[in-house]
């Protein structure tokens, strides 16, 4: 594999006040000593989709999972994650509250083995929302936002496990946005889906852009170029290049970035 | 050609080994059932056992077995559930948790007669409980806890990690995630684990001989006051179970129909355990369907 020292980093920077969230020198260590991520500093603009690309093991998922502190149990995360002018990578932060503001959708659809409706209402109820009318309204809103309402509105009490993979994934998106987050983290959300479901999912994400800031890990170059505004290229635990998606795909600065995009490795 | 022959040989050996197991099983089960089932009758199930004459039943032993089982599960289930949740969800991999796991393994392979003698010394003698149902239930709890804990832990570990992450990512606390997401998913497996361990408890004799005792006291099934000494619910009375009964009539029984009684009792014991096993599977499947599928409101 290519050595990272051979390429200078080309990282686009924004003013901090333009960013919904930005990281400063984020490093992740597994088992205390094994470093998986090296000093990643990236900013994410409000209401954009940012794609994180790179080969397997390049650290993009590790980076993504650090943003909502999901790595807390398995790794040590150093550095700052700034959100609303607050460093959320601190012990005193209430991660449960944080995760309501920064939602996440995973690689494999993981609906709860409950009904479609309960998948959405479970977390809402746990947060203290008991009003039935309000809950029903939130179910409808979030399913509509995830472009799933028309397909499931007559079977809300059916098991979520009976849905197709694509529908399950959109249900997971609906479940996340029902909590009204500001940021959505997506970890290869379409990798387990067939092309038709993928296209639908991408349409959904494009529609959601007006309301949410999205950061998406993807292995699919076409997908990154189709729907993202910005793209960050990760390599061996380092963010090597970050720019508008158009620039990354048409005029990459670094040699490794170019090779990866052309499919020479990864 | 050579590898093909090796393969055929290996297949045949494997089939042979399976056949041996099946033959042994059919032999034992068939023998017990053929010898015992003809003697099973409504009269046998519903009349008290006799000390000297032929024609006694096993009403009290059957009830005692079930009652002891219920009490044992009432005591051991909360403890095992808590321990299993800790081991599966909270325990970090340190020498302490490794020690706990090893202890549980050792406990689960402890001979039940040792558990029985320990129970005799601790509960019967030291705590002064005498030969009683409660002493038996406590001994069976010791006997049951390790198996039950590891059964439940396995069921909890069987829930995909993705389910937990889904809960955490929605801002649910670890406990809320366990209670609302992990445990309902694991429930069918937990139920199966409980019922399978119940089968073992139900058939246990050695742990009970010195704790619950071997004498059948006079029991009044219409007396619901569990503090009355003749009540069937009284936990301080000695109680002989089915398995202990089999052991007793064969070692010191002087009833003339001892062979019939022990054969029929064995058959009943085996049938109940088989029912437990099939029941576990059916209930587990049914629960899984119900928890995952639509809830009609």
C-alpha cells in the first residue's frame, strides 16, 4: 500500500463559524497503544453532504463513530470535536443527549425486532414523549421525510423485520430523524442494498440535505460523486485530501488520491 | 480417487457414530417408556404412595417435584438473570471476570451429591431449616445457578451487536438499551434456557436426598395457609420428589410392586422432561414470532 509520507495533505478549511461541526487533531487509539487515526482536522458545513472515502481500514468509519462518541467503549479518542462551540469530546458531556443531536445510520439495516411504528416511537417514549397524538404525528413526519410513508402507512403495526432491506434502511433513517437531530452520520448506508434501493436511498438523502448536515462513509465512488458536496479522502488513518466533490473527482491534488479514485488500489 | 474413498469412509464412520448415539437413546427411552407407561394411570397419578401395600401412587411426589421446581426458579432466576446481564453486557475482560467465569464453569460441573451434602450442612444443620422444601430449593438453586446463568448469558450474547449500537445511536442509555432492545430480543433464548435447566432440576435426586428429605409428610391439598404444617404449600415440611422416590423405593422400599412403581415413576419423569424440552422449543418460537411480528392493538 502507498506510503502516506509521499503525499502532502490537501485539506480544504472553512471558517469555524461556517461549520456545523469540526474536529481538531482527532486521534483514536485501540487497546491503549494501537493508533488507528492520526490528527484528523476536518470541518463540515451546515446542510451539506460530505462523503468520507478511502480503502478498508483507512480510518473513515473510526472517524465517523468518534463523532457521536460511539467509540467510547472500545477506544481512546484524543483531540477536539467542536459542536455548537462546545468540545463534545469531553468526559462531562452527556453522550445520550449528544446522540439525539447527532444521529447515526449503520451499514447493515438494524431495525429493532418490533413493529414499524414502535421502531420510531421507542426512543421518543424513552425520552419522555407520552402524548399519543404527538407520537403518531412524529411517526408520520419522519416516515414521510425518509420517503417510506406511502409504502408502510397501512401496516405500521407490522414487524419491521418483514420490510425489504432498502425499506429497513429508510426506516432506520426515519427512526434517527424522529429525534430531530442536526447531524446525521451514515456509515456505508447503501452497501447492503441492491441498486434500486440504493437509488431510492440516495434520493431520500438528497431531500434531507435541506434540513440536516450529513457525513457519510462510502466505498462507492459513484455514490460519493452523485450525492455529496464535499469529499474527504482517508488513507492509513490520515485525512489526506479534502475538497469539494467536483475537485476531488476531476482534479485531485495528491497522487494517492488520484490512484484511489481511479481504482488502482483499495 | 483416493480422496473420494477417504471421504466415503469418513462419511460412513460419522453415520455409524450417529447411529450408535441414536440407538443408545432409543434403547434407554424405549426401555423406560415400555416398562413404565402401561402402569401409568389416573389412579397412580392422583393417589398417595403407600408404604407397605401394593397399589400406591405418586401424587405427593409429583406435586413436590413441581413445587420445588417453581421455588427453585423463583430464587435462582433473578440472580442468574442479573449475573448474566452483568457478564454479557457490563463485564470488561479482566482477570476478575475471567475468574467469575471459571468459577461458574467449576460450579456447573460440581457433582450434585456434593451440592446436596453442602446444602445439608449449611441449610439443614447450620441454618436449622431441617429436611424441608426450602432447604431443597436452596440446594437446587446452587445446583441450577451456574447452568442458568450461562444459558441466559448465551441468549443475551446471541443478540447482534448492531441492535445495541442502534439503541446507543438513538441516545438510549446502556440500561435502556439492554432493557428495551437486548432483553426482548433475547427473551425466546432466555425462556428456552430456563426450561432446559428446569428439566435438569426436575430430575435431580442426589442434591435433594439430604436437603428436602425422603419422607412424605401428610399433606392437605385443601389447606392454602402456607404457614400451617399440613398445608401443601408449607415450605418447612420435608418433601420427597419423583427422582428421590425412585431412589428410595429401590433401595429401601418394601412395597411388593416396587418394580412397577419405580418403572412408572421413571416413565413419568422422562415424559415430563420431554414435555419441558418440546415446550421450550414451542414457547421460544411462539415468543419470537410474537415479539418480532405485529402486535394487534
